[in-house]
C-alpha cells in the first residue's frame, strides 16, 4: 500500500482527490500519470480541465526550459515583460482576430476564481447595480464572490455565513426536451413594484462542468444573450473549464455565435498546468482605475511562455478543434452505448467533456473506484456526484481514448450487472 501517513496526519481534512485516488503520484507525460509504485494510469481527469494539452507537453516544455535557461523573468507582477508582450500578441493574432473579437485583457490573479471575482466586480462597477443572476448547478469558484454565484449547497455551506446577493435561475439542459422560455424571467426583471433590483450581470457556463456536464443549447444561450442586451444586463460567460478548446472551438460560446460582454478563462490557458487567468472585457467596459484590482501573482511569466507556445502550436489552424469534435463523438458513442445497455444511465456532453449520469450516486462512485483499480482516473460531478465526468487531454490519441473507454465500459458493466 502507498505511504500516505503524512497526508492523513498533516493535511487539512478539506483535501478531496487524495481520497478518491489513494496513490502517491510522481510523474506524468501526455495522457498518462504514474504513481511511485510505477503503475501507469490513463488520465481522464486532466487537472479538472487544466491539462488540455496533456502532462509535460514536449513543445511547451521546450519553450519553458529555454525561457528558464535564459534567466527569463519568473515573477513580474504586471510589469511590461517580453513574455507578456508575446502572449498578448499571440492571443490577439491567433484567438481574437480570427474570431472578429475585440476584448481588453485583464490578468486578475492566478486562478479561475480570481477571474470570476474580477468579472463580478467589473460588472457591478460598470452598471452601478449589485446583484448577479446565476444558475442552478453553476460552479464559479470558492472565494466569497464566486461562491455567491455557485449553485452547490455543499460548497456554499463551506462559507458558513450568508453570501453576496445572487438570484438563481434554472439552467437549461438540452436533454430535457422543450426549450424553457424566459417569459417569467423577463417579468421578474421588468418588475418595478416589488423592490427587486435589476441585476448587474448574468453569469453562465455553456456546459456546467462541476454541475454534472449539463449542456446548454445554442438557442438557449442566444435567447439569454438577447435578453441581457435588451435590458442592459451584462453577460458573463465563465469559460474557465470549457474554454481553450474543451468543447471544440477555443471559446465554448462560439457554438452559439454570441459575444459575451465579459469572459473568464483559466485552467488550460497557461497550457502546462501553470496558474494563469484572464478576464476579457469589451473595450468600453474597461472602467478600472489603475491598481483597483491587483494581486501579487497576476503576471506569471513562465505561464505566459507556455501559454504562447500552446496558442502557436494548437491554435494557428482549426486542427485541434476538429479533432476534439471527432474524439468527442468517439467518447459519446461509447457512453451512449452504455446508456443503451444498462437501465437508468444517460450520456451527455459536448466535444471532450462527456458525462455518464447514474440514478444512484453510489454507482458513479463505484465506477470511478473500479476504473482507478484498472488504471483509469475519472472523477464524479453533479449535485449528488452522480455523474462520471470524462475530461481527457485534448491531445489524447484515439487509441488511448479507446483503451480508457474499454476500462470504463468494464467498470460500468461490473457495477451495474
Ligand atoms: N469556473 C469554472 C467554470 C470552474 O470549473 C472552476 C474550477 N472548477 C472555477 C471557475 C474556479 O477555478 P479555480 O479552481 O482555478 O479557482
């Protein structure tokens, strides 16, 4: 058995994944991660979406090693650096310009929740209004602002005290049949007699990752965007988990042809598993005063270097987006097949975020445990952790994908038999 004594003795009880995976990991490459006993696991978790280009991607590693070797700046707050310039130029050239997008870029801090905090604060500052509309099942981060718009009672309980005001709305899930209409939502927004304040912004994920792989229809996202723009409510798309190609296109909202007012990115934007976050805003929304939202680690220069290398390698053409769609179809077909074979299962997803939902959460947990024993890392998501969520690296080969899906299929068959 692996020696996990020090983790159990010294690490806070809040740790989670160490409990799901009782191993001590040492090294990783591509879609594989190894524990100290020398066992290899296929990684269908990929840092909860932080490793879209795989572990220790050789192209990114070379760029990073060359940079460190040349004594490149590692810590620079928001000073002008060559690494930051190259990142901004490449982001403009490979991501914004080809999509006809015009966003100013803020580096709000190292993690996804920092990007969300900046987005919420900015929306409040721009509109002079305070409340935010969020959705049931949403996940936006663990700091107080982001947690206020997170629709998960267990996570919210971690705050202990009431949070910033938010108004939760039901999330669309295109497997639920009829598209919900926004009629009653409009009536709430337009009511002037009840003391309800028009919100500053609506924050939404196009696919809820932590919420259990709940996929919003493009038409629903378009209707939401129209509703917001007709009422001067800002639309924030949180692309922390679904951005950087997870669903196919670089931005997950491209599927709906909408242009959010504010966009958050993190997880895979640094590319190498290095902390990095962006808050993108339409230029006229950039009402920040200098120094109004700062933070020590908001300019991680090694992350700029790996981010630039990733944008150059994977986003100068449409190849990665196309392969994500093909591989996503491969995963979805396997999950749909399982859903056809066993009662109570359903499959859903978009691109390389795919979920297999169980009616009984203990089955989802048992599948992950069985898969782990057979050499596959996958985690559960959803309000009661009833969904097995698959997030392989986007760069995974179809053979590796097939291998992982075989392990999963056998795990499901042994749990549901
Ligand atoms: N938004 C979304 C959609 C996320 O999935 C996450 C992380 N799971 C966050 C925000 C928070 O990011 P971080 O954990 O880096 O703070």
